[in-house]
């Protein structure tokens, strides 16, 4: 069964968040997972591979959550608003994972240089799908390239999430910012003509 | 004089961009700078400190460019539009530095954990100043917190810059995206009521 693999990944999130990816030792992850050091190497070649597997698995879980939650919304515009809420809600509900995603992940040379980015692309494509839907429905501007639009929204969410983690996380309610960010993105920051 | 220090930093940008921060050796930087290995240690304690000094110096230069270029604009709104253009124009004009800023920097454990972020804060505060000016002038919405607004814009620009670097840099004209990004941010992506 994959029970041990699961336990190792879960322990990895905890140890990476607490100790940092760089300082964390595979033996600490083994201890936290309640397995022998050698057992880890039955599943993962090294620390980078544990990190990569955490990313892949948790991104899959995250994307499923976003798909399910936005599934109840009809329009592209509503789906985008919902996605922003679910994205920041996920960060808030998973502070250890948020630390790993927003900070630790970017310190793995292997991850940045060698990961093909498929899971991240999958998420960006989901945002892009909602944007295209909104464009088809006539609620979103068609003069803006969806690729640029999806990256702008993702970048804004990512920066807000990183700031939340860096500022000690639990200090302010990141979920409350969701509607404001959706608003900046959808309606812009300019005063609208009355 | 600081001529050698300058040469080391310039060589550092080049070597980090070409070889990656992780793989780069101090001796390679010394060779590229035309100084003896030992000379580097008169100025910097280690590779991380070279990277940090590159960041500090180049961020200062960048902020000065942004301040000068936006100085000719009157309104907060025009200053923001200009800032977006200057930001992406700077990325385009300095592809090696862009690679170091967008990718290599984030792999230094020391940088992420120990850098106090003062130069980045300075830039974010400059964006914030323009936003507050726009709010005072009545052109920008006052119901949105300037902190969230500045981070959303910075996040969007940062993500676009990273994507440009990761997609092989020079492939498309990032500067041409500037007005569209400013537009997404200022007017939003929704179709405006006629």
C-alpha cells in the first residue's frame, strides 16, 4: 500500500516548513513519518524528489478542490471570483504547505531548473479556461490575451500568498482579501465613470 | 577605488545567469572579473554575499531609473502606467540580470531567509506612493487597501517577468505587454458598461 509514501510526504511538509528545505534532513523526515531512514529511499531518491512529489500531489489535490468548488458557478466571471477565494482559502487552511509552496520550493535548484512545470501549467490553464469562457460570454474583454491575463491574476495571488507567509502567516486573514483581489482584477483600480 | 568591486559584481551577474547560482563557483567569477580568487574575499565573504550585493546595487539603480522616468508624469495614474513600462523595459534591457533576479536569487537560502527585504520594500513603497496619489486625486478607488493593490501589481509584473525569462527570454517582446498589463490593473478585465 501507499500508506508509508503518504506518511513520508505528510512528514515532509511538516519538516520542510519547520526546518526549511535547505536544512531539513531526510532522517528527520523519516523520524517524523515513523519509518526507518532506509524506507524513504524505497520511495524517493533524495530530498528534492520528496519536495517534487509533495508539489505534484498537493497541486493535484488543490486543482481538484478548485475544480469542484468552481463547478457550482455558471459564468466565467463567477468562476474566477470563486477561484480567487478558493486559492487564498487553501493557503489559509494549509499554512505549512503554503510555506513549502511559497518559500521552500523555490530554493530547490532541481525543482526550478528541471521540473517541467506541468502541474503549474495545469492550474494556469484552468484559470485561462475561465477567462476564455468569460470572453465568449461577453463579460470579459477580448482585446487582452488570455495568457497575459491568467499570468497577471496568478502573479497577484502568488505575491499575496508569499507576503502572507513571510509576514508570519496567521497574522491577518488572507481569505478576506480575496474579494478585493478579484475586484482589482475584474474591475480594475480606476474609479469607474458614473 | 571600487572599480574591482564593480567588476566582480558585473562578472557575478554574468556567471550566475550562465551557470546558475547553485553551480557557479567564486573562482569563475574571479576569472570573469579578471581578479585573483583571493581578491574577491577582500570585498565579499562568500557567493551569497555577492548575490545579495548584486541585488542591492541593481535594485537601487532600478529604483532610480523608475523614479527618474516617472518624474515626468503628473498624475498618479500616469506614473503607474509609466512604472509598468519601465519595469518590463528594464527586464528586457537586462536579460542576464533578469535571470538572476527572477530565478537565481530565489535559490539562495540566505537571501530568502535572512535578507530584510529593504530594497524590495522601497520599490513596493514607491508603487504604493503612486497608488495613494491616484486615490487622493480621485482617479483610483479608495475602497481598496494600497498595500494589497501594490502587491497585486508587483505580483503580476513579477510573474510576467519570470515567465519571460523561463520561456527563453528574448523570444517575445515583454515591453509590448506593458500597456496591456497596466490596462488589466487600472481598468480591469471586465467589459465596461457602455
